[in-house]
């Protein structure tokens, strides 16, 4: 389909712009995640975990859960405010935009400042672009919202209310399956993820991380009250 046909099929100029951003990531994954080896593959997870961590750094949520599923997908859940559920001025739901735009030109959402300043990074779009599918669930103000993507960030199910939850529930869940068309090996490593979560837990005093692997049945909890001192002692003693 060329651009004129897309416009006739109901695509707007904005849709086409988003499409080409996602295509750009798929054409040059190395520019965004370094490589498509296991280290690049795990970048998909770090991008999502970092967003959950940013939300916790901002003071929202004290628990971050990671689950590895038998279908090769992985899920990250936080207990933050939940992604915004409002409509962006462009007419696209804000939560949908977060997974389809790189907005990398802006000084204030630059990756350089992302994690240190507790700002939400641009990484969710990179993970989406390099995934076979990605599903987002938001718990906010008594409602459950969902949006899903397939084939490298193409909208599958538009953002919608999917049910109700207690008013006290709030948070975000992101589950995705890496795209085997991009990664020669799409298998996540429990040990690699465990190590990363352990490191994060020493930097985020008071936040509990859990890791569950439904393939092996293994699971781990990381939470640290004394932060860096304990971590340094562990590294020195080890
Ligand atoms: C579970 C896996 C990954 C996240 C939030 C919460 C907010 C947010 C995330 O906002 C857009 C741009 C700057 C404010 C912020 C919710 C304010 C109010 C949020 C996540 C809006 C991004 N309510 N939780 N993003 N900002 N968790 N976890 O991705 O102006 S991302």
C-alpha cells in the first residue's frame, strides 16, 4: 500500500508518521538496543522495567513484578499511577502514543535525563517496535483499560475500557513477546534478569522486586532497606 492508498483507507498523516518511526526502529534495531544478540534482546525488558522504576522513583508504587511465561513472553507490572488514560490533542489516546512515538527530539524527554530525573523514557516504543505482540493494561480510578499491538507496534486492539477494578487499584502492566524476525534467539535469561533486578533493588531502597519464571518454577524477591552500603559489602565480600 502506498501513502495515497493508506490515506484513502482511513490512515491519517499522523498514522503514517508513527508507522515510519516504528519501521525505522525495525530497520536499524542496533541504533536503539545496541545489537540483536541476547544483550540487545534483554534491552527490551530494561526499557519497560526502567519505566516502572521511574514511576517508583517519582514516589508511586513500592512493588515491581516481572513474570516470564511459557509462550516466551515476559510481563512487567508496577503499582504506580497507571498510564494516563486521557486523549492526546492529536486524537490518539495518550497511553497508545507512549508505545508508538519516539518523541526523541525533545530536550526534556531525552534518554540522557530519562532515568536519573525519574522521567518516563522513550523505550516503550522501541520494545513495541521489536515485539511480535505487546499488551498494555492500566488500572486507574476503578477501571481496567487495555490496548494491544502486533507485528512490530501495529495497533491490534485500540485503547478501551476492559472492565472494572476496586478504586484502590492503580498501576500498569506490560506483557510482550520479542519478534523472532528481529532476534535470532528470543529466549530470556532468568539469571540475566535476576541480576538486573537485584542491582535495581539496591538503588531503589524500599521498592520490592519479584521475578517469576513459569518455565522453571523459579522465583526470587529483591528488596533492600540499606541500599548501596549492603550492595558494596556484597560485591567486596563476593
Ligand atoms: C509495568 C511496566 C512499565 C508507567 C506511568 C505513569 C504516568 C506516565 C507512566 O505518564 C506521560 C508525560 C509528562 C505527565 C504520569 C500517570 C502522570 C500522571 C503518569 C510503566 C504524563 C507519562 N499519571 N507509569 N507514564 N507523562 N509505568 N511501567 O510504564 O506529563 S509509565
